[in-house]
C-alpha cells in the first residue's frame, strides 16, 4: 500500500513536470495562453512557478522554469531515497 502511494506521488510529480514543460513551450506560440487549454495550464502551473519568479531574466531568457523543474526532480529523487530507506532497497546512482 505504501509502495502504491510512493508510485502515485512519482507519477504526479512527473505529470506536473510535463505540464510545466508544455506551459513553457506555449510561451513561444502567440496566443497559446488565451486558448482554453492554455488558461487551464496557467491556473495549474502559475501558483508553483510564482515561487521562482525572483530570478530576473538574463538576456531576455527566463531561467525560473529550469529551477522549478530542478526542484521537482529533487523532490522525486528524495521520494525514491525515502522509499528505499523504508523498504530496505539499495539505491545507486
């Protein structure tokens, strides 16, 4: 049961990372944020992304999504480590 919870958390983090990636790619398409899907993605991604907006754009490039994705990846790795500790599995890598 606990393994299932960890697996669901991993999937949720991976799906959220994909949604953020799609949201970032939509910035290259004019008018993409005004679509129904773009508005939905903005509602989903903007609250988390706002934590990382303290990073100023450098040469017009916003690096805050990279930091946001890195934090999510670290959370995913932390879950893997905690799961390994709970179940006595050795994690390499």
